[in-house]
C-alpha cells in the first residue's frame, strides 16, 4: 500500500534535483555533484559578527544556516514522533532537538556558558514524562547536497542523526549512560519551505528574522530507546524540521502555532505565527497525499489559519498571552486544498511541557476533512509559543 507513495516521492525529489542540475549545466557549468561540507563547533559562545541564510540557494536544504552561531542567534535540528495508536491509549511520543544557540538566543536550555545541547523529551506508553538534556563540548554537522548528518559529543556519550542523500531515510541515535537507542524514519511526503516546494531563490522566512525548512513533513517512524531504564518503543508519525534566526527568538516572535500530523491519507503541517517586527500574522500550509504536495502556500487567505479552542476567560485565547487559559485543542483551516477547504479539529491528549511556559506542546487526535465528504481521523504533535 505504501509503495506507490514512495515511488511518487522519489519522482518528486529527483525532479526537484534535476531543476538544479540542468540549469547549471545549461549555463555551461560543471554537472552538479554535491560535495560533503562539514561544520565543526565547540561550546564557546562567540561574540563575532554573523550572517544567516534566508533564501534557499538550491542546495544545503538541511544544513547550518547561521555562520557562525554567536551569543544572539540560533540554529537547531528538530525531530519528533507520535504513536499511531494514540487514540487507542498508547501515549508514546518523543521529541529530540540538536541545539546550537545560547540561552540569550532561546529561552529554556539553561545552557550556562555553552552553545551546544541535545535533548530528548516525551512520554512513555503510559504517559510518564521524561526530559534529558545533554551538553557536549563539541559538535559536527555535515551536509551532502540537501541531506545532513550531525554528531553531538564523542566517545561513549554522543548523539547523532544522519540521512540518505535523497532525504528518504533518517536515523537518530543516542549513546549515553542515561539514554540509548534510535529513531528511524522513512519519509512519505516531500520537503518544503514556508511557501512551497524548495526551488532555488525561494524564501526560507516564516516570520521576519526566523527561518524554517521542513525536510520531513511526515514519515513512517519506529522508535526504540531505553531512557533512564525505561523502554520507549512505538511506531508512529514522525517529522523533522529546523528553525534558525539572526536575533533572539523572543525579540521577534509574538506567538506561534505549529504542528503536524497524519489525517487518513493526508500528511499535514501548519505554521501560523505572529511577528513583533512587522506586527503581522504569517502563515504556511502544507498538505500531501500519496507522496505528493497538494497544497503549499504562505499567502494570507490561501494558506492556513490555526486557532486554539477551550475555556475562554476574560483574557482571549487568541492571540495567546500569559493570561490566556490553556488551549484544549486547535481548529486548523486550510483554505485551498485542490480547490477545497480542509477543516481539522485537533484535541489535546497529552501535554508535553519539558521547557515550561512560554512553550506548550501536546500530542492529540485529529478529525476532519472536506465538507460533505468522509471524516478522516489521525494523530498530531503540535505546539503553541508565546513571545
Ligand atoms: C573553540 O572554538 C573557538 C573558535 O572556533 C576557538 O577560538 C577556541 O579556541 C575553541 N576553544 C576550545 C576550548 O577549543
Ligand atoms: C552576532 O552576529 C550579529 C550579526 O553580525 C551581530 O549583530 C551580533 O551582535 C552578534 N552577537 C554577538 C553576541 O556577538
Ligand atoms: C548552570 O548554572 C547554574 C547556576 O548558575 C547551576 O545551578 C547549574 O548546575 C548549571 N548547570 C549546568 C548544566 O552546568
Ligand atoms: C558513540 O557512542 C557509542 C557507544 O559508546 C560508540 O560505540 C560510538 O563510537 C560513539 N560515537 C562517536 C562518534 O564517538
Ligand atoms: C541500551 O543499552 C542497554 C545496556 O547496554 C541495552 O540492554 C539496551 O538494549 C539498549 N537499548 C536500546 C534501545 O538499544
Ligand atoms: C533517573 O531515574 C532515577 C530514579 O527514578 C531518578 O532519580 C533520576 O532523576 C532520573 N534521571 C534522569 C536524568 O531523569
Ligand atoms: C474547562 O472548563 C471545564 C468546566 O468547568 C473544566 O472541566 C475543564 O477542566 C476546563 N478546562 C481547562 C483546560 O481548564
Ligand atoms: C506570567 O504570569 C505568571 C503568573 O501569573 C507570572 O509569574 C509571570 O511573571 C508572567 N510572565 C510574564 C512574561 O509576564
Ligand atoms: C472539536 O472537538 C471538540 C471535542 O470533541 C468539540 O467539543 C468541538 O466542538 C469541536 N470543534 C469543532 C469546530 O468542530
């Protein structure tokens, strides 16, 4: 059943690769042969000037975007998975983040005098939360074309990810006294940028000063970790993206609603964020089916709007502020999916809050589809961030 989806995805990925190579070739350049590029960092907080990439140059999709990371910018690689059986009571989930940033640039890492951390958080099958944050002294990120690999730490304490050159298969591992094991993903939905498929010169900005690249919108994922003596084993819907910025996140972001999930045959991703810089709400919609993107837009009115629902108090739920009641779920409306509106109702099942306010995350169930058509169900992992 998955074979046609995977073949379709291979077709999409290689078509995109050919756009890059043939245009270079036509211009009389050498045929495109990506080289491995490595970036090494130690934990020192630099005070040097830096530049950040916010336009996709046609390669290096999942590579480092901030050169170099200093005390006021940030760059991270994020991986997660939620159990396919959430509705049946399997509360398993996992969130792994490889950080290059200081605690000035992003709240919550309690990094002291380091720019390197890797964390694993989530819930065991019975809902027991866990959160482990490691702070290695060095890290290396290697890219080959659009794919990437990362190694945080060395010797007996390390964590890593790697991907196949076609971005189809990914492995994330931990080797540590407290946590060991791996997460493996097979992507079923093509990568995208805020405004659609990755084409050269497309913007990578989700809001001013913040970049976003989603290399894996949805993946068949299997998870097998031992976390502080407890086993976390499940299969589910997985996801990988990266965010970065050239200023501390909370200086530029007012709030954001982000999430992903699998709804019947659809892989969906929403990002709806308020900017403190231009005062505007920014949007990114993504819907794929059978390995093909069928909706991808950042244009207001043609994209996606996410809104929390729950107990409204005197303080409104939207825009979310310190005084808003906690959301109990979200309504996600995609304006334009093959000419139709897709409405999805997300209901919180497990609250995942290792970092605490102002970041709230959940796993939840979803219900929705197109008016007058069958109602699909699924699982999601999503968050709300206040500025
Ligand atoms: C860490 O890296 C910086 C810049 O790359 C370098 O100046 C510094 O000496 C390094 N520190 C250590 C402890 O290796
Ligand atoms: C980081 O780089 C930016 C851009 O060059 C610069 O404005 C900022 O002051 C730097 N931050 C630190 C802590 O040096
Ligand atoms: C960070 O510093 C605080 C005090 O400033 C200390 O309590 C804490 O243990 C340090 N954390 C790490 C991981 O070094
Ligand atoms: C990571 O740790 C494992 C287990 O101790 C070890 O086998 C592996 O060589 C380590 N990797 C690196 C790059 O140090
Ligand atoms: C983690 O390491 C322990 C001890 O070596 C081993 O028994 C266990 O199977 C490992 N867990 C995973 C998920 O690899
Ligand atoms: C591991 O579990 C022990 C026993 O429950 C607990 O005391 C300890 O804090 C845990 N360690 C981590 C890093 O979560
Ligand atoms: C919302 O209100 C209902 C009824 O008072 C209550 O049972 C529920 O716990 C509230 N939900 C939240 C998230 O506070
Ligand atoms: C949010 O509210 C809590 C409790 O009312 C308060 O302690 C905290 O300082 C507030 N945070 C901000 C950023 O206003
Ligand atoms: C979303 O689901 C919740 C819980 O089932 C329900 O109370 C609410 O009315 C639904 N919202 C919409 C817009 O369908």
